[in-house]
C-alpha cells in the first residue's frame, strides 16, 4: 500500500533537494518526490520537514550488563522519539563487545526488540584495557561497523598503531576517545578558572589534544581511517583542521551538549553536567560551532550515556560521567538553525549524511529506491523537556525544564512508524 507524505519541506542534501513537495513510499522504499502525488494513504506534512532518518553514530545502550540504565529496546525507542532511524552502540557493556558472541547477542536483541537499526561498535582492545587487540576479525564477520575503546584511551601508542593497522585491513574506521589518562586522572571537570572557583579537580584541554595529535600522527603513519569522538576543545579543532588540510583520513564528531553549554554551567554542581570529555570554556564552545560550520567537525553525535539516580545523586566527585542525549539532540541542534548559524540542509548533513558516510551505512538520503527511513520534524513546536516523560530508561539530562523549539513528530523505519508524537497524531487525518 503506497503512502504519500504530503506537502512537507523535503530536505535531502545528497539529492540536492530542498523544496516543498510530496514523497511517495511503497513496499518500504522511497518511490519518488514530486507535486500532486496520490496514493492509498496520506500523511499530511505541511509545515513539517521531511528528512532522511537521522543517524546517531555514538550512543551507549548498556545491554548486555547494565540493563538497569538502558536496554537495546528502551534506547532504540528513545532514538526513534528523537528522530533517529539508526544508532551505533559503543562496546563498554558487560561483557565488553570484544568478541563475536557479544556482537551476535547485540544483533539478535536488536532484531527482536529494537525500534530502529542498531549497529554495534566493537572494542579495539580486549576488555577495553588497551593491552591486547580484541577479536576484530570475528566481530567484523558478525557485523560491527567500527572499532572503539570509547570511555577509555589505549595509553600505549604501539597498541593504537597496531589497532589502526589491523582495523584498516578490515575496512573498519577506528573511533578514538581522546584522553591522556595520566593528565586527566583525578579530574572531574574542565581545568580552568571555574574549576578553581568551585574547588573541583580539573582536566586540562591538553589531556584531549595530546591524544588527538597522537592519533592523527598514527593515522598518517598507517593510512587508517580515524574518527575522533566528542571533540571538546578549540585546540583539538585546530589539530583536526590542520590534519584535514594535509589530507589525513580523519573525521570528527561533536556533541549537542558541547555545542550548547560551557563550564560556567557547573556552578550549581549539577552532576548531570559531568561528562567525559568535560564541558569546556565559552571560547572552546564557539570554536566547536565554527568547526561544525566549516566542516572540520563532520558529524553531530549524542554520546547518549544513561546512568541511574544512584550513580548521579552523589557528590560531584563521585558521580558517573555522562548524560543522555537521544531525545534532546535534534532540538538542541535546531537552536543553531533558528539562530541562523546552521542551515536546515547542514543539519541533515551532520546528523544523517556524514554519520552514514563515516560508518559506511545505508541511509542519509531520500533517493529513489532506498529504504524509507524518514524523519518528520516540526521545526516550530515549542516544548519543555520533562525528564520523567523521556523514553530512555535513565533521566540524567541537564536539560530538564529547558524550553526548546522543534522536535521529531514521526519517525518511519522502512516506511513503517517507529515513533509518533501524541499531539501530532491526534491532529493527523489519515485518509485512505
Ligand atoms: O561521559 C561519558 N560517558 N563519556 C564517555 O566517553 C563514556 C560515557 C559512558 O559510557 O558513560
């Protein structure tokens, strides 16, 4: 039965399209775009943006091992509610995803329970210890799309070199969490004037930049595809910009929280603001926005990191690092669009096109014949973030009570509804 998404602003940078028209879907695939299309079912989309399904290339779904924080099912529902049709999930589960049987488990749970596509990221080293390489070949066969010790950095550069070499023989990118643990060891926030005032131990920006520099040099040495996760500082942006100018195969991502907040926000000791890497200065935040606009930073990824109350409602120093992000990513990025800093097409580029390209995934376009993974977004819908109503199993967001403008109202996976906003649904007339 064909479905017409009628009268929305269809934005598909890959196809060079940004205009108000209809989109036809049949048998789970995109058939065509055009005006005056008719079909058996119609979704009225006037006033909405019709986008390729968003892709979050960096989330923590916590299963197996930490199901009290999140599961593949709950995390994927949160993803669909955030407008995402695919996520790549990190390996710091228990057991760690460092061998084929854990990869198999994640994919079988995904097949049975997930609302969106789940792409596992395998560990680079066994148990994320930074010592011996993980079972990369068997994980690749089972379906990992990248390798990463996210949450930790292999401190031994030789291990990283071998990891990059080995990954490149399998055509897998390495996602680097850049943190020199000897520099950051006891730190809980950015090291600077604010940490001094608050009396909290700091993490210097050099802890990130030292490793960004190291990984770039190792990528140059090995020719491997390197992706820098959650860039937080202007020094790192400058290093990545320089590497790209030299033609190094490096890509990078930035989180909505690093684009939105700076370390001054920590004045009230809200542990939901404790993240790794930490929120840095306003100058760093601006450099990240600039880096996103000029393409130094290719993609936006949430680093969705669920933790439960017991891990967050403690002294700042003892709280876990991380915040959830799947359901606030798009609205936070839309702030940049509403401010005129980013165009809607650039938003699609960084939230769908680039993640698909970097990880070699299908999607990121509304081209004829591709699977109909589509995100319908109401750019003008004003809402207040209520942590209690989020679909994630955890509530650790610092954005509770924030009034945001714009959200996903309907997410289609292969042409079927994976999420529908209640208010939008009640207004929707489905004709047949
Ligand atoms: O804040 C973070 N939390 N950063 C990471 O890289 C890991 C994540 C987690 O797993 O909780």
